[in-house]
C-alpha cells in the first residue's frame, strides 16, 4: 500500500510539473518562474512533446558545480584498460536510442493506455501526504 501511495505521489508530482508552452504565450512567464522557485523544475511541452526543462538559478548552479567536480579514482592502468574494453564491447552490441517518433497521444493510443478520471479527493489526499 505504501509503495502504491509513493508511486501515485511521484506520478502526481510529475503531472503537476508539466506546463504547456501556451501559458508562456498567454503572458504567464512571471507566474511560471515563481512556481519554479517555490516548487521546483517544470517540464515545458509544445504540441504535447517535452521541449525543455525550466529550473531555478539555484538548481542550475548546483548542477553545474556538481558537473565540474572532478573525481579521482585510484585505478590501475590494467583495470582501466579492462573497463574501456568492456565498454567498447557493450557499445558494439547496443544500438543508439532513436529519437521520439510519436506524440504522447499516439503512444497512449498505440499501446492501449487510456486517460483516467482523477478522483479529486484522492488527489487532495496525495497533496496532503506530500506536505508531511
């Protein structure tokens, strides 16, 4: 039961983080920026396809600092060569991922998922739980 609540909560958070580009076109950029500052990153979609992620300057700085940190591992040259050879073998046998070929609606239609009615009471309970 707890795992189901956790998954439902994560799904709700993901759904709440999706913003249509239309909101920007209607002059809501300032409001969206405040939402990002208060509630975290937002996924911007255009024609129901994710286009970009909007994050706060604080989150951006944290990400760039983390990316610029260097990690030094004490690995022997032999172990490093084995690791590189292993990666080379894997890459030789794995095709690179293809770019998205269909919209979210097309994927839902093709694979049989259907939109569901959301129980407002359940949504409110999930929101209450997430603030604990």
